[in-house]
């Protein structure tokens, strides 16, 4: 099971930052509706396909979101390596697995 199926379980209600950054695997109308109901602002990559190419505007937005996400993930990985902490990455059968 992909962790997008239990995406809302990863949200931390005590976090004061109400922005959610994620890749396009997490983008669905259900997820967007749930985030809006919970008061989060979504920064989720846009999906394209052969039939519906992304517009230049969507491509630029995806590039911006990717830059932010990669910087955050890189700094978290550095901190985890320094502190010898393993980050939780995925869900398999609804259980967190530490990678």
C-alpha cells in the first residue's frame, strides 16, 4: 500500500505551519478536499499525462515546489545523519517503517 492512502495520518495537528508540501503521488481531489477542511494550504505537485500536458505555468510551479521540497529534505537528512537518527519514510500495511 502506498503511503498516499494514509496521507492524513502523517499530518501533525500541533504544527503551527499550515502548509503541506508533497509530490504528485499525493494529489487527488479527496486529498485536496481533506486538506482544505483541516485548514492546510497545499503545495502539491501538479500531474500531467500524455493526453493533458502541463501548462508552462504548472511546470514553473512544479519546479518551484521541487526546489523548496528538496532543500527541506536535504537539510533534514543532514540533521538526521549528524544526530544518527533514522527518518520514517513509508507506510507498509499501515505500519511506519524506519529507513
